[in-house]
C-alpha cells in the first residue's frame, strides 16, 4: 500500500513513469519504441502527450533483436539514434535508450563502439541539448521542422536564458549552402557554428532568418548557436 508515496519519500530524486499510458499518479509518461515517423529520427511525432506533462521517448539501442541480450551483436543505426536524442531535446522530451548488457556487464561490441563515439560526438554540443527546452512550441523560440531544400531540424533554447537558442540541422539541404526558417519575431544578433566557433553570415527578411555560407555540413547534426532577443509587437501609431 502507498508504494509510490514511499518511493517519493525515500527516493525523492527518482521519477515514476508508466509506459504508453498517462497515469495521473505517475510523474511521467514513457512512449515506448515508436517507429514509422518521417524523418525516422523524429521521435516526438509519436509522443502524443501534450506539454507541460513530463514525457519520455524510450527505445532500444540495437536496431534488431530483443530488449535484453539475446546472444547477438545487433547493429546500431547512428543517424536515427543520435537524431532521436537531439530531436527529443528539441521537444522537451526526455530520452531513455535501452542497451543490452551481457552477463559480464559489458555491452555487445557494436553498442560499445557507439557509446564511445556518442561520448566524443555529443561533448562539443552538450550545451545545446542539456539544460534546454524545445523551441517553437510551449517555450517560444524559432520554428523547427521542415526548412528549405529538404532540410529538417529542431530548435533548443537555454532554460535560464531563452534568448540563447540553437538550430540543429539534422537533415542537411539537398544542394543549398544555407538554411531558412521562420524567425517568429526574434531579432538575431549573432550566429556561430557551435562546434567550430566560426561566425556565420545571416540575414532576416519577411519574417524569416537565413544562415548562409555553410561549406561543410556535419554528418548528423550541424548546430548553430544564436543570440537573439524578442522584438515586442507594437500597434501602429494613430495619426
């Protein structure tokens, strides 16, 4: 009796979650192993629980096989897995990635290789996916989704400074060296490539922001760090 209340009392840092069902007594709803989205990495498309309810995307790291170690060394889909982590951050969705530890506690070789790769890959952009909220929805921010020339991505915003925003280009434009997205009334002051620190040329017109001069797109996530401020709307002055 009163198990959940006891857990909250004795383990106040723990979060209680129920899979695929919004149970009021739980802290969070976990949306398990969703597939069929376009792009395939855009996990939040399948998270139907509205904000500000705490939500989570839950999937298994190996592309094939069971949720537990089944004796195989199943492959890892790098674009989908990294894209899920980043797109979830872009919708304020928590990520829970299940791995299949072997009896000796180590992970199968392909998962171990991925973990080592992800550690070094995410480190330079950590500020853009940790301590952030998703942009373009409940918390304000620029417009995520499909952009020009087949590009697709998400926006994250610093939780303590919402004017500090990050543009994650998860699918690069087919041919263009720039991206264009709706600015939602934000006046941009600067744009830099988060990985390199290089300042990027940009312009704003007709409610859109264009970041240009991109000569090399990252394989999984090109991240632009942007300082901006909201320009309040003012009614036209009466003559």
